[in-house]
C-alpha cells in the first residue's frame, strides 16, 4: 500500500507502541494515588512532562497533557476567552484555521457574545501582516493563528505576528502547531499558548499537548480534580502521557536529515505532478514540504481518490475532520481560486517514511486514472 495521507494521521512508531504496551501492562495505577505504585506512575508522568518541556525549551509547568490537538485548541481559546473577557471580547483568527479553532471561535461568537475577526488569506493561503495590524483593537484579547495549514500547507508568518504583538502586551497569542511539530523548527518564545498532537508524529491517538505560558491563566474546560494543574480534571491517562516524551524525542531525532529528505521528495513530487496536463499546484509560497495540494481541473476529486484507493494508494480531498461534508472545503473557498480549481482539489501529504518509488507509483496511477476517466466521458 502507498500511504500519502500523513497530514491526516501517521502510523505508530514501533518503539512507541512497544513502550506503551509495556507501560499499560505494568502501570494501571491511578497517578494520584498516594501509595507507592501511584507515586511511581506520577513520577514517570512528571518525568515525561519535564523531558517534553526540555525539548520544547519551556518550563515543565507550562506543559499540559490533553487528549488531542482539538482539545488543546479548545482549551487555549475558550480558556483565554473566558479568563480575559473583562478586558475585552474581541478575538482575531484566520479564515482557514482547522475546524477545532474555527468552530470554537464560531461558538464563542454565537453562544458567548464574543466578536471574532477572521483574517482573509491570499490565493496561496497566507495572511497579510497589515491585515492583522489593522484588526487589533483596544478590546482584542487573543490572536490565534495556525503555523502550518493542514489542507494547503501554507506557513503563516508567526515571527512577524510575534513582532506585531510586542506592542500589544495584553493580547494573548495562541498558535496551532499540530502540523508543524517535528516538521519545522519551533520557537515558543513570544507565544502564550501552542497546541500539539501525538498522532501526527507517529504517536498515539488520544494524546495531545498544550503549551501554556506561566503568565497566562486559563479558565478550565473540564472541572474536577487537581490533574494538569487543575486545568483538566479526570484520572490521568498516564501511559499515553508517559510515552509522549519518547514520541517527540524520536520525531525530532535526525531532524535536519529528515527535513532535507522530505524537501527533496516534495520537489520531486511537484515536478512530476507538473508534467500531468490538467493538474494545477495550489501549494505555493512559504509552505511545508509535507503537504502538496493540487487540482485536477474538470475531475471530481472523490472519483480520483477512490480510483487510486482501488490501486492501493491513499490520498485525501481535504482535512479528515471535515471530509464527510460534500461541499467545497472551507479552506479552498477562502483562497478565492477559480471555482473549477477549488472544487477539484486533492491533498497528498508525505513524511520521512515516504519512498521515491511510492511517489513514482502514485504519479503513474494518477495518470492512468485521469486517462481512464477521460476515455469514459
Ligand atoms: C492544523 C490542525 N490542527 C488541529 C488538528 C486536530 O488534531 P487532533 O486530530 O489531534 O484533534 C489537526 C488535525 O488534523 C490539524 O491538522
């Protein structure tokens, strides 16, 4: 099978899985129990927190374990909104955020009376920093901008946003780094909250992480016990927390080498796609090497996807979280591309596990599929 949907999720790293299974067998104890077994689980959990903090160059009390990236996004955005609403009720985000940010902002508007500015993007999926500058108001409390877009791969100008926000010290800055972790170098300086997800880096599903700067306070979404500094009540899913440190360590191992390899593969993939008539590449400008969005003009993307699936090749039409809606993806709509381009978009996402032969097979089969659809017309 040729798997080219790494932005949706990634296969488990075998070492991670092995360690996790061993942990599960040994450590079913509650990490908050005060007998020695519970204390031991808690020690391992806190050790993992410390290691994660070290790898991300932050303090360990700034690492909050969550169940996924979506939860981390909800926790940060709602937590900041509720905590700082007395200062103002205005939030700035972008029009192409992942649904876990976008729908959270919609809920804050519709249910809780916040006002949200959705920054537009250009046809390559990048915001313009002047739009951000113009949108900041006296009652703005939060700017939430994703680092790498999951559908088109655009990298937003995070460092420039940090610079703008230096003049607005009361405005919190949250970054959805789910597609960025392990793919590009991450610098959390100047950021108040950042979201991560384990299953995008060959880790476990049901495992995520929120970075929350000490100077930022959140209203908790899950009230309950003392777990996660009182921010997330409920018995700790300790073994997933413990194995997350190993997951990240392995993801960051040989970083430069992996980055170079994926970048080379990306160039090869784009070059090959460009040889196919009717194909337009939508991923342009400052982008991730891991995601290539392209349109086969005049073809239904679902038909191509399933025809490739029959040949044992897996790609996607858009974000897996909104793949079941039939209309054009919200992200593609926001790029203001011609209708036939937006309607026919497909996403290929690669990783350091992808082989050049897999790209060759994909290109060969894509040509075959397009030819066969053309003949049937
Ligand atoms: C950019 C982005 N943010 C957030 C998420 C949500 O992460 P999770 O699947 O861990 O909830 C995803 C998942 O696809 C994503 O791509």
